[in-house]
């Protein structure tokens, strides 16, 4: 979509964008509601490791308890799966069909050349995998099954150099699988077991690729807007700009246009107003926190001078804390001999008032993540 000056409804300062992001993410006022309702409002939580989503929810959901996400995964109101950006996410079960379909289209395009070299059909392979996963299976079990069923096919020689688990990558490109608990439970790092999503969630209709991408874009704007086209593509992992533009065109009468102070065209859903330029409480972000990863330009929450300290070259995003709405330092928790210590590493000077507020929140966080420790402590490292 090509925005014009006439369609711009408001010029948004960086601070207003910051507050809007915090508001949409439950980082101004925590959300109430079930885990599934809150996760849906957030358009999912990045979940490479088991623990960060539990911490992300603690910062965003009122009264969140350590076992609440475990319970939601077990009762199937939320699921863990490889979805947007081909990374593990926890999403509401109701959002799974759209997000699964949209992300599968992207992965199928990525792995298409490898499949053609191997002379296999990705959709056929995926159907085989989903049938095999009518009971929970591990990744190696899936790979061994495909290797036996397609003896003589050199899958490893058909994919790019350095990429591992060839059969698993090809067979799961079409999606349709979810992780079985205790995968995703707090402190659980068992080997993942995957099952056909329909066996886990019951039957659901597969949306068309166009409808799925439109639903994905809507969820992104609701959770992260106002956002640019580049932001939408970054979060979703979509490489086809034309497809994202088509999804926006389909939503056109439901969109409003804003302009950032740097001149970027920012899109939002009708009825979702930018936040007021008010105070923001201290908040703690989890490792790989979606509030940081979701944007092509992260200056609305991560100042450029701190980017290298938080966003590492290997794709890691370290746990950080917010002062006045912006990332102002890192935090870690270590436990030794029954004493749990949360250490705050500020990037610069922190006012006495902000230090006191951070310490109070940090005290609650260290008790949340280490409930069985004999003692809990908050420390500051030199800035």
C-alpha cells in the first residue's frame, strides 16, 4: 500500500509510539483474563526455551502464577508450535489455524528448491508426517520414518550446506504439528514431542493462504501497532512484500494511517487509538521478548545506543528492563546455596525514584522465578 499525506490521520512522536507499544503489550497496565485470552492479545509469545514465556506473561498478566501457563498448555487452550519466523511460539489455540497456514506458506517457499533437488513433494511429505504423528513423535523419530519410507533419496545432500536435520526440515515445512506437554512447561527441557494439531485440538478448517495472512496481519497490528509494512514483514517472517500488501489492501477500510516523526508510514486498526504520552512503570522483559523482536526498527523501545548490548549477532535478545518505557539495562538471576540473586545491570545512571521502583519489581520477579529458594536478593552491578 502506498500511503499519501492526505490519508495520514496523526503524526506520532517516538514517545507516543513507545507508550502505544507498551499499552498493546500489557506493559502499562497488565491484562486481566485467562492465559489464552492474554496470549491472544499478544499475538503469541516467542518460545525457543521453556522459561521466557512464563516471565513475559508475569510482566503482562495481572496475578499471573508460575503454573498458569503450564495449565493452559495442558488444557490445550494454548499450544506451542513452529510458527511466525519459523520459530517456536506459544499461541492461543483459536489463532493456530491462521498462524500455522501463513507461516507454512513461507516455509514451503523456502524449502521448495531443496525439495525439487531431492525430487520429493513437500505437501506429500507433510501429509506423511502428520499421519505418522497421530501419536506424539520426536524429531529423530520423524526423520527416521521419512528416511525409511524414502530409501535412496539423498535429503541431506539436497539442502543448503550447514543446515542439519534434512528430513525433519522438509517433512515439517507444511506445518500442522504442535508440541505435547510437558513441552513448554516451566523448567522443562525434555526432547520435543510433536503431534498432528488436529489430533490435539480437534478438527478445524484450513483458511486460504490469503485469509490466513490477513488474519496474521490483523493480529500483528492489534498487538504491536501502529506498525510499518517492514515491521509487519519482520514479525511475520514473510518475504513476499506483495502478499503482505495484498493482505493490507483487503483490510483497507479497517486501517488508519499515521506518520512517525522519522517519516515512516505506520498502519493501525480502526478503533485502536495511540496511547497517551504519560508515565510508564518499570517493567522486566524476558529473553527473546516479543516486544523487542517484533519490529524492523526497534527504536520505539530499544534506544540505538543500547542495541548491541541487548540484541546479539547470533540472534539472541538478552533479558532487559525498562525505565520510563525504554530499555535501560539487563538483568540476570543466579541461585547458589539456596540464595537467589537478581542482578540489575544498568546502562547508565538511574534516579533514586526509579531505582526504588525497579528494586520492588525485581524483588517480586526473583521470588516468582525461584519460589523454592531460601533467600532472595536484588543487587545492582556497576553501570
